[in-house]
C-alpha cells in the first residue's frame, strides 16, 4: 500500500496554514474552473463535503442492480459488534472520497485525523471493513467519521466510475459537460484498456525523466512499456 493513499487523512498537516482545501485523486481530469468546487458551501459544523453515491446524477445508471455497492453495508462488516454499536443504518448512502472539499478549521477542531486513525487501528485488530464488495481501505473510516455529518458537492464535480469497466458508461455529451472526470476503478486511463482514454490523453504531459509512460495495447502515439 502506498502511504499517499492516506494523504487525504492528513490535510491539516500537509497544508497547515490553509482554512479550506480540495482533495482530488490522481486519476481525474478537471474540465471547469476548480474555484467553483472550492467555493462549495459547507453546513455549520461540517468538516467536509462529498458526492453521495446512490443519490448523485452520475450514479443513476450504475445503481440499478448494484445491490449494496453504494451503501454503507458495502464497505463495513455489520456482523461485527463494534460496527453494530454505532447504530449506523446499513442502507445509508455511501460517498466517494476521491474528490472532496474540506473545512480544515473544523477538521482540526473535531480531531478528524485522530478519529480516522482510531478506526484504522480498530480495523487492524477486528477486521471491520467489508470484504465482499468495495475493497476500499480509505473509504470505510471516512464513512464512519462523517456519518450524517457531511455536506454535498455538485455531482458534476465527481463524474466517476469511468475506470470500473472498459465499456462506455456515459454519452459523449455528458462527458463533455462534466466538471471533473474520475477514473476510479481498475481500468486507468494510462493503462492498457480504459474508457474515454482519449479525453485523458488530451491533457497528458509526458514525464521529462522518462520513468513514467503510457501503456497502450492499441496505440500509435505511445509505445507499450
């Protein structure tokens, strides 16, 4: 596991003088003025704003037949007493932490980082995360800490699941209108097979050191590595 996977847990330490911050994963393309995302209003007492999974515009197609994939039970093991004691409804809509806005003043006041570390430690001891669906290691502690205590970002600022399969999920018009495209999933836009890779490649800047190069199975522009 990369330590950078958990960088989002430590935003106040990484940008200590900032009152507000945006976190985005590295598998995204921003297509609009990110100041709009930065200016997302957060409700009083909320330390972060996320895009909810089962309610968002970008997931209406995905949710059909998805079972528990976009609910809390898809990320947490409700057979464990520690989880049951939290009294969080299993069918609560989950959220995607690959893009979010954080109020760092509130984050520090509520000791969010310490709370997240607590649940990471408990998971090591008790294996509290679900192994059946999501397979995420960063989402479960965030879901616990921010249960019914987070604001919402415009879902067009996290149009996701572009990397969940090699097929086309959205229309070209919708992809063009998206404010932020997110290739969460196994099929990354720099990999061998990915949806909408041509959109990502438009913004690709080659690594001047030559250590990183695109992997393409059927690409004339780049050699396979």
